[in-house]
C-alpha cells in the first residue's frame, strides 16, 4: 500500500540554513571579513568548505 493511497500525504519543508552554509559563512568571514563574500560562500556551501580546507593558510590552523 502506497502512502498516497492511504490518503496520508505529508509535505516536509526545510527552512533556514544548512550546516554546510553555516560552515562556509563562518570560514569565509574569518578569512575575508566581507559580508558579500560570506553570502556568496553560503550559497556555494560545501563547495566553499572543501575549497577552504584545501587552501588553508598556516595562520588559520590551530596552534
């Protein structure tokens, strides 16, 4: 029996920021101190996080 056949159709919506977007925004802000670049990084989310991880500078790592 399909869920739609039972008449119980549920729509799940997601609002807000995802974990990848938050990480990208924080990483971008720490590196650039620019709101515009932080917004752009948030749109690219995980792609920017991976880029940031691959291009970290020595001062951006824990001592």
